[in-house]
């Protein structure tokens, strides 16, 4: 598969003060290519390429200082070039439904020529001046593999899975006119365990462990190397086809960091009982959520010159009584019998 599309940007800037008119013209190409192989045994391989050009905005181009904030002044750069991103992706897939075996893999690599980035400087009284410039060397890599299989037979059959994941990211910027390179890498692996018996029970468990690296060459105080572990579990027991007892939860544990003094580890547990009152249509459910009362909103972020953590309100322990009527079970009318004369 081959293809392309073309876009055109034309900007006109009129400076009434200096009586100058400036024109900016950009032709943007978007080429695509792809190939797919179908092999024996439900195996497939696909490789794709996508290119995309991006023109700078008029604000990024016009060489007029923006004085709306006297302590942070932005000026456009009329010498900006359009950026172009190359993106390569693909994967290998294989499945064997009768044995519950499957492989799903994916890769993605992208790099940008003449990427837009900010160039900042400061004067003697601390005012920040910044503009947009072009830079090279940015890239993003993503590798993902999901392998599922089963062990045992009959009543002893258990489903298993493993999912390794790698993400690598590099960006360049200029802080106080100094080139700063940021590296942000994540390595993780997730395991899956599941067991199912029709009209009896369902069980799922998925723990994962991750390692995160963040590095900046001009500010070591924001560098980080952290381990974290998270996971979820879900179980449902069926009693005489009319009663369901369910429990599910998740946990999140993070390596301690002296910059973050609070304990942000938590475990949540929910439980419920569901009773069908009329066939599979009308049911009543009583649930208790966040039994340990530990649910919390939290996020952290690392950049070249700062590290931040944010907290936000979430709904904690509560109970809920629900009456449901599922009226989408429509009976299908029997097809009329054919008559032959």
C-alpha cells in the first residue's frame, strides 16, 4: 500500500507600523506506506510508515514581542522551518483459539526533523524571553508484547499471560540558552492469571511492576529512578444462577523518594451482592466500595527543571443500592415456514 496527500499553508503578516508585508508559504506532504503478510497458522506481520509535515503557526513566526506578561515575553521567529515526523510501526500477531494461545506484538518509532522547541533566555533583572526554534534528535520508541496461553486441561485449566512493555523518549530544548536533553524511559511487565467455570465462578488477577527513569543533563535534582508495583483482581461467584457475590480491588505501591514525603501507597477493595428478582431482567444489587477507605487521587511529573506531585479529591468509602431492569432481551419471532406449491 502506497499513498500520499498534500496540504498548503499560506500566511500573510502586515506590519502597519513599519509598513512591511511578509508572506510565509509551506507545502506539507503526508506520505504513507504499508505492507502486510498473512502466513500459515493464523500468523500475520504488518509494517507501516507514515510521514507528516507541520507548518509553524503565525504566532510562532511573527517577530513581534508579546508584552501581555512583562515578566515573560514571547517573540516569534520568522526563520522557522516546517517540521517533518517519520513514524514507523508494525507488529506480529498469532492466535490458536482452540488452545487459548495467542501472541500480539507491536512496535512504534518516530523521530522529527526540525521539531519545534522553546529557546529561553533571561536578562539581568530576571525577565524571561523565549521564542520557538527548530531542533533535531527527538525520538519516541514503544515496544509492546502480549503473550497469552493456558495450562492444564478440563477443570484444572488456568489462563496465563505476560505483557512486557518498553517506552523510550528523548527531547531537546534550550533553557537559559543552554541545550538541555531530556530522557524519559519506562520498563514494565504485567502478568495475568484467570480461571473460569461456567455458572460457578470467575477469577482474574493482574499484577505489574514498572521501573521509570527520568534524566536531564543540566539539572540533576529532577532526575529520578523509581520502582512501582500495581495490580487488580476480580472475582465473582454464582449461586443457583440467581445470586452473584463479587469482589474486586486494586493496589498501587511506589518506591519511597525523599522529595515526596507523603505515603502514596493504597489498596482499594469493593464488594457486592446481586440478586435477580425476575429472570435475567430485574435485579437488585448492594455494593460497598473502597472498604479500606484508602482511595485517593494522585499524580507525579518530572521535567528538565522541576518535579511536581498533584492531589485531587476522589470519592471514598460509600455504599450503593441499585435496582436494575434490563429490557433489551427481546424475543425473536420464529421465521415463517416456507410453502411449496
